[in-house]
């Protein structure tokens, strides 16, 4: 259906020894520069594809694609350095369990891997992938696909279903895409959507997680709260997260608030398209372009999230020690993806 454009040799090159680190980094920069040139050249050859669109979708302009790729390369370089600093450079796919690969969707035809992260546009990206993989035949508008269908078990092939040889091919030949978000913004989005809201999915979480939180942390709770779990405060939710014996199962949180570094293992997967929620449309367009899916676009016909505007009102009442402990839980996400507290809460921890 679409011919993929492979960003060959663009994976992050990790130095095998201290003596080779400078040489490796120079090779990495040369490789990235070459790929940037190729990507820019391809823009002119595919100009027509980026001028098409529909009412629900927006195509990225050619010059914007070039800028997006430049920013993407900077993110890869930053991630590589952080992986080295944290001592994760030597990790390989052999170090991952099947469970750790369960969020990694694979499209063999387009040589494309996407690690989905709940609360980072994953429903819409799964919709797009249903069209790309041929799992949806009723048009090319992703927003026509029911969200529940996009999340159906067995809808996609996962990395853990591939052979060792195929997994190695993913690391050497595939476009590997991840979308990330500020850890505290993602956490608040999960709370507002799953515990504070009134959608069917919220009722599900309230009846399970909400009731558990109220039973564990609210003294003198009334019968309605104990029965429905639909009035959990943000402070109670944070207390729940900070009590691992209650909130964690087999050393993991629920996927909606599990750290991205645990869900997607970026130091192993060496993602060559690192998107951010703040630049969602541009980064998604770059990923689709590299997958050869110029005629598909990421849907924009949904209401933008207002979570960031509410961050201070939810976090300011929390004790500073609680915020510090939350920061420690998501420390690797902060470090690997270059996020801080200053831009959302107005201060940083020393």
C-alpha cells in the first residue's frame, strides 16, 4: 500500500568502551547529518503528498518537516547522552521480558514500530495504525474508528511476538517511534480522565481503583464513596501512588501512570523518532512520512487537552515532600526526555 522510507543507520550508536566514545559520537553526528540531508531531499520529491488533506486532518508543510527532523535529531542525541549517564547503554533486547515489549506495536510491511503510551495520544495513533495495517477498510479518517475497537486485544502485532532475528531487524531497519509527555501533566491527565470524569472508562477505574483508594486512605468514608469510588481527590490519588504496597502489582503501576521509561525502554529501543505531546502534529507527521504513509495524517478533529492549564491548581495544595517523592518516581522520564518542574510548577529540586 505504502512504500516505507527507512532511516537506515539512524539508530543511536552506543560506545562500547570509554576509549571509543568520542569517535562514536562523531560518527553519530555525521550519520544524523546525512540522514537530515536525505530527509530534506525527499521533501521536494513528495511535495504533492503534503498538499492533500481533509476536514479532520492537517498536513505538515515541507519546511516544517525539515525543522521537525532537526529537532528530532537533537532529542536523539540528548537521549543517548542520558542513557550513557544512567549506565543503560549496554542494555539489549535480551534484557527485556515479553511484558516489557507488550506496548511495542509492529507493522512489518512498513517497517514501523510504535510504542504506545497511555495519555499521550495513543488512541488516535492506534486508529491511524489500524488504517496503515489494513485492519480498517471503511475509509481513511481515523476519527471514524471507535476508540474501543482501536484498543481491542489482538488488534496489532507486538514486538514480543517476533523471532529473535526479526527483533534484531527492528533495531537495524525500522522507523521506531515514541511519543512522550511531561510526567506530571500525563499523571494529572490520567487522574482527570480515569478517576475524576464520568465517562464509561472512568466508571470502570472508579469502581476498582477508586474504591481501593478510598478504602485505604479515607478515614470515615461514607457508604456511597466506598461503594462507587467516584469522588477520589487528587491528594488521595497521589497518596495512593506513594504507597507502592497498595498501588503496584508485580513491581508495576497501572499502565496509565507507569513511567514511560518502563513502558517503552528507550535506552534499549533507540527510538529514531522521538515525539512530544507539545509538538504532537509535527512529530506524528514526520513518523508517518518516514513510514511511507504520506496519504495518512494524524487526526486533529478532537478537542486539545486543557490539562496543562490546570496543573498548578492541582499540585500547589500538595505538600512539597509529596511532590518531591512523585518527582523521584518519574525521575528517569524527566531526565531521558528533557523535562523539568520549572515550566509547570515554577520551581526545581536541587
